[in-house]
C-alpha cells in the first residue's frame, strides 16, 4: 500500500475520476480540465513535449481536423460549434492522465483502488434499491430498472461495464493474494448480477461479451473461471424466473424483434425496412438506423456533418415516419456513417479491427504467454467499439470521456513495456 502522504493534488483528482463519473458530470469534467491545465503548464515549463509523440496523438489530430472541416461545411455551424471545436479536449485528457501516470508511480494503484471502492458503493446501493424499492438517497428505480446514485438516468449498467476491465486488471495484479482474489471474484459476480438488474440490455450484452472474452483469452485458472461463470449464470437465471419485473424487461426484447400487431410501427414499415418479419433490435432502433442509413447514402464519403442527425432526422429526404427522430441513431458506427461518412467511420472502425486482430492472435497462439495487462487493455476497446449493439451518442461528454480514459492506461502500460 502506498503512503497517503505521497498523494498530491493532480494525482488525487485522477484517482477520484471513478467517483466523479458517478456523482457529477460537471465535477467529472472539471477535474479533468484542471488536470489538463496542470499538465500543459508543467510540460511548457519543462519544454518537454515528448508525451505528444505517439500514434494516438497523430490519429486523433487527423480525426479532429476532419470533424472541424466537415462541420464548417455543414448547415449546423451555429448550433453545435462549441462542442465540436472543443472536441480536442479529449485528447488532452488522455495525454494528461498518461503523463501523470508516468510521473507518479503510485497513481495507477490508487486509481484501481478507488475504482473498486466505487464498485462497492454501487453494489451496496444498487442491491439496496432492488430489495427496498429506493436507494440510500431515496431515489426510486426508473421503470423498474435499478439506477442507484444515477437517479433518473438509466446508466448504472453502462458505468459498471465500462469500468469493469479495471477490476479484472486489479485482480490479475494480485493473483498471489488469495484473499484479494476471492474478494474480487465475488465482486465480479455481484457486478454481473447488478448489470443484469439494471435492465440495460446493451450493458448486459457487453457484460456477457466481456465475461466470455476473459474466459477464453485467459488460458489459466480454469477452476476459478468455472466457479465464476457458473455462479453468475445460475444467479442471473434464478433472478429472471423469480422476479416478474426483470423477466418482463428482457422478454420485451424478444417481442420487439418480431413484427406483430403489438407495434403501431407495423402499419407503417413494410418489408423494405425490415429483415423479413424482424426489426433490427426494435422498431424504434429500426427507424433510427434506416433514417441514418439514408443520410449516409446521400453523402457516403463525408456524411452530413458531426451531430447532424437530430437536425436532419425529420427531413423528408431521410425520415421513415414520425418516430424517426432522436438526438442520435443509437449505434456509434451508424452514427459515424451518417454524420462523418466513410472517412470518419474508417478511423474509429480501424481501432476495433486492430483490437479484434490482436485478440485473435492472442487467442490462437498457444505457444506464447501474453500479458494479462494487454488482455485487460484490449477488453476496453472491444466492449467500447463492438459494432453489434445499441449505444449512446458518440459525441456525448460522459460517454466520450469513458471511451478515451482507457487509452491513457494503454499508453502507460505500453510505455512501461508491460506488453
């Protein structure tokens, strides 16, 4: 354990990121802004800009400049200019955290410990809300979905699944400590159950993907993997059959896939917009996807402009029906195709392809012992950029930060030659 005396201001702010992400998006981003200012001040004083010398910076600069240029040639410059112009801050957040991770050797450990503490808080409060009908602050579930400290925002499952690889990382760093190992195994099982209870189907799918990923990618610890998988699955199945609200939430997913008189949309959508008698995920998602696809077809190379979906979804050229509109199409890649065209899409999809290729190499190369740290780092990109699921808005602040933060750790471990 690191002495608390060693903690300084910027290290404290970075270590507290997992908690800020739960309780306040304002303080979450304010903390990152302060860390970035301290980072820039320090490197300018030292005249040492080596932190910028990496592939991530080059790719991000290209992507950012493309967003700016495409945005300036769109019809929505006056509406979203500030948010797009300041998109560069995400790269600075990444590099600032990377810089201080290198500078303070204890910061990595503290970040992981605070992440575990944040999980304990959410697990306690989430199950409290499930059993007693409200959380410790008096927040009620939203449509029978457990939300914990997120109150009326149904993002508990999303938070847990996006930070979950950090729990695996801490576990792999403490494989020789049986007490910590058992404690973390219980934490992982409880987290999987709470993600299921959150009712966020995309988060639940990502959790299943993450669970199978670690079971197959980590070739050791067969006994622990069997226990972990068996208890998680049995618990989830038991809750599904014993709790009517949870059961209805997930059965609704199956109903939403098939066309029936249950959906008013059936009277509007014909076979041109469905896969046989089935929707893509649901009638609502089907509308968004087809509307976004029409936008893409209208400008395949450059798209309609960043954050343009909400302005164009009611345009007669693209809309399917009166349910075609939302702030975003609910899938990163479909959104990027519609708003940034093939150029923006390829930049982000390349990250997923790199991750997939690297994962397959690790999976099928039985003669080489790959680093547990690399396996954990790749899992972030796998779940963040998995294409076959519904997602939030790619340009949303909270989501963007959670996507970019793992890159700081990837750069840090890569710089240390941990993989």
